[in-house]
C-alpha cells in the first residue's frame, strides 16, 4: 500500500472512531472506548478473542461501507486516538455494581441493550445509564441477569430460602443481609462461608447466592494455586465464589482479607522496562467447605459462617435449577425492594465490630424487617472467636494464664519473660513438647499476640504494649467486672 493510501486509511479510521465512539481514560491511564449512547466501555488495547474494541471498530467500518483496512492503518489510528484520549477527563469503569448521581446505585444486568437497574431513595427502575454517570466494564465472567420483577411483596425471599438448606433463621437473615450488601459499591461485606455436613448442599447454595448477582452463568471455582491467580480472577468479576475449601495457607488467608476490605496490586506492565500496572480491587467473596482447618484471627473478623443441613427430600439437578431460573426474576426483584427499604431505615452504627459498614447494614435490616440480623452477626463472630482459640495453643495458654488475674488486675513483663512464663505454663510438670509453630523468640511472641489481640479482647483479656526507661513491655489485663444492671439488682 502506498504511503498516501495508508495515511488516508488512518485518517478515515480515526474520523470514524471519534464520530461513533467516546474515548476516555481511567485513573491508572488505561484508555477506554464507549459507543455513543451505550454504557459498556472496552479498553482500546484489548486483544481479546471476543468483544474487543479493535473488532468492534473493524465491523463498524465494514458495515457502514468504508471497507476493510490493514492492521497497520488500524494500529496507527488507535495510537493517535489513545494519545488524544490521555488529555480527556478521568472517569472510572465498573463491573456489575456502580455508584451513580444523587446517591443512587446501578446494577448491570449484563444485557446487550445496556438496560440496568437504578436503585434510588424512592425505589428502583430499569434504565440505560448515561455514559457520563456510569461506564460498565464487562468480561467473560459478566453473565446476564433477567429483568427483575416488580411488586413482589417479598415473595422472592421465601422462594429462595425454600430452595436453600440453611440451618436456622440466623443463617437465613445473614444470607439476605449479604445479598443486600453485594448491591452496595462502597460497603465491604464479610465473606459467607457455607459449611455443614456432607450432602447439605453447600455448593448448590453457594451457586444460588452467586447467581442472584452474577446470573445463571455464574459458578463456583476451585481455589487458585497462588495469590496472583486469585487476584486475576477477582478483578475480572464482582462476586468470587470458591468451592470445597479444605485448607487455607497463610498467603491465601492474607489475600482473602485484602479482597474483602480492599487493596491494590502493582506489577510491571507488559512489554515495558519501567512502567507498572495498578489493579485496585474490593469484591464480595463467597466460600464453601466442611472445614478449612485453623482460621487466622484477621480472616475470622471478615467471615460470615452460614450453616446448612442435609435436606430430607432430594431433588434432581435439572428440577432444582429449572425452578431456580424460573423464580430468579422474582428473587432479584425482592432483593431490590428490600435494598431500598434497608437504605431508607435509620439505625446506629455499632462501634465495636471490625466490619462496621456491614454491622450498620444489619442494624438497618433489623429496623426495616425485625429479622435480628445484627444479633445473629454478633453470635457468628463469637463462634469464630471460639474456632480461632481452639486452633491456637498460644491463645489457649494466654487465656489460662489470665484466669489467675483478678478482675481489674494487670501484669507487665518483657516479651522474653512472657515467652518463658507461657512456655513453662504450656509444658507443665510433665514437660510436654512444644507444638509446631510455638514462638521461639520474644519478638515472634509479640507479633503473634498482636494478631490475637481482638480475639483475646472478645474473651475479656486485654493486651497492650508500652515502654519504660529500660525496656519495652507487654501488659496483660482483665478489665473490672461491669456493674450489675437494674434487673440483676432486683433479682438480689
């Protein structure tokens, strides 16, 4: 092709692209293309096999009678468009859930026509969002949701709970609270951990909760082998559901903590020597399994145990999923109706819980429905503290030592002295061998106590650190007993 013809093709492509598409950049410098009047945006450098902007541009040019162009002309035109877009205003792209104007929230239904759900103070509506308000980013993990039903009168919640095998009202109301929390773009929600005996339908229940948000194509996955693979999967979708967990490494536990409350991953950009690629993520996480072994204290504060029981009547997979797909529009409509009521309810924010946003949501749910979600959430956190203590011999030994302290008393020692005393207490007169992972230095002991601090505080043992003129110390204290209430005084 002659140089003049190549230049002409480049200009035709650039003019056509700027006429039919809107180009902008995100905070990390990625340039996106958005067809005029449509809310879905695609990165212009995407080389995906389906739905890339390059393919979208080629099809549009050919369909509108401009002909086919060489790869060189396309590349040069996109290079120019990318350079021009770097001077445009920064806008964020969202997967599945996004904040809108005036406090509204948008839910992407994954439809080709762009119809989405706008949740606002007066209710929820179906609409195509203004590109200036919301830009959707879709991947192969973005499934299509049905149009939610209106005026369900809460029937969808009853239909959902009838299909699941939750063992008790506590797990049911916490599952509902989690679904409402998944529709909040700025509310970190704890990760439900569906547990129960074999045959209790943990995987099926996990799929149902996931598919309410992700559509019928949403499914459970095996736990990735490393942290990088987990982060890649999380960044490409909204709800990440991991099935049949039986063990959780320290690295994976820390990664899940970051996923629940939010973090950023930075790695070298491809085909560059000095540039980096930033990836921010905070996503709803769901886990299933019978037992994952020892749970670390920081992850325990971010979990939401949901217990299931074995059903008395078994159904075929085909029957179960056919019914679920049939009632999904009603279920989704009921969740949206409940979300509007919960957000309108006024409630105080509990200040003593780590996941304060979710605790406040539970309080709002109680104010709107009276389900008792906040009490159930506190009870499940208390059970998780028991699990942490049962799996940590150091925590058990510290609690055993604290029993010798009178209420209101405290004891200060250096970390090395604490290590000697706790080791002697654990070994006892029979000189039991120390377990694997027992602290070997005072510094290791101090670090372990920092992780256990919230768990021990929940059992009435306060751990603090300080310094004298000569050395640092660790203080163990038991707070004084609270004064008796009026009812207790009347009982006496």
